[in-house]
């Protein structure tokens, strides 16, 4: 996948994030929180941002509901996941899904999200400010998902 000009990574969900990795500048990544308005993914803003960055491919974390999650939170999570898929599809961007187990195994990460943030700080030193806060774990995961795609697909 080294010939791709921009790879989008996505950690879907209201608390998730999107990232844009450029193989020509492997120490840099753009990572942003998922745009949200009134508790839902802001589809217009998300579509505009994706269109602006012009990814040639998107990698979306393939997630599902978890046991003991409430019905309301599961529904909101599913809506966010669906919004991302719909926008990517409507923009005709080729895409793949990757489970957390697969991409985290590639980087030798556990389920601890702080490990992902530490690795993102290490792998993207020129743009580490995207991951400077503990709450930037979603950004870190989105960035690493894009990097995974570059290294594996």
C-alpha cells in the first residue's frame, strides 16, 4: 500500500477519532476527534473533512457491541459506526475493516489504550501534539489503524 497518497484510519464511535496518514511523511499524521453534535456524529462535518483530505483508502476498526452495554449506548455506537460507513461509501472511497485484535497484535499492544497512545507518540514524533492528552487515546488508535494499513495491506 506504499503507493497510496493518503490513508484514512477510523476508530468509530462518538468518542472515536479519524486520522489521515501520508506515506511520504511517515513520521507525521493528522488525527482528530470524531465530529459530534448533540450526541451524534456530525455527518456533514465528517464528510467535508474526509473530502478535504482526499484519502485514497479508508481503514475502519471493525467493532461490535459488548456484553453488559446498555441498549441506549449500544444503539448510539451503532449509529456512529453506520454513519462512518455511509459517508465513506457515499464518497466512493475504497475501504477495509480490521478488528482491534488484528491491528493491536501487529503492534504488540494489549487492550490498554494508554499503550496505543504511547506508541503513537513514538511513531509520529513530528505530530505528537495530537496525542498529548490522556483523552487522545481514540486519536492514537485511529492513527495506528492507518499505519497498520500502510504496513500490512
